[in-house]
C-alpha cells in the first residue's frame, strides 16, 4: 500500500480478514527488532502503477487461497 502499518493494526486487520479472534501478547522489543517498516512505492507509481487492493482485501484473499490449497 505504501502506507505505514503498525504491528497492532496488522494483527487487527488479519483477524478481521480471517474472521478469527486471537489474544495479542505483548513483549519487550528484542535487540535489532524493526520498529517501523514501510515499502516506498514512489518508483513504481512514477511508472503508472497504483495499488489496486487494500491491505485488508489482500490479506483476506491470501488467507482464502491458503485455506483452499491447504493439504489435510
């Protein structure tokens, strides 16, 4: 998306996309752990690319694909 997303936002979005609620456990940051990450899409956008799927929809589609193709 090119938009910064916190781990908490990602967890909530993933739970919503999957229809599953799980407890979130918080812990101290580990040495070297990234606190922020965001993909810079400006080079792609300068060539006409635009994101066509929201983070929530992308996670939902990915989850459904994994579920359909999961081996018993």
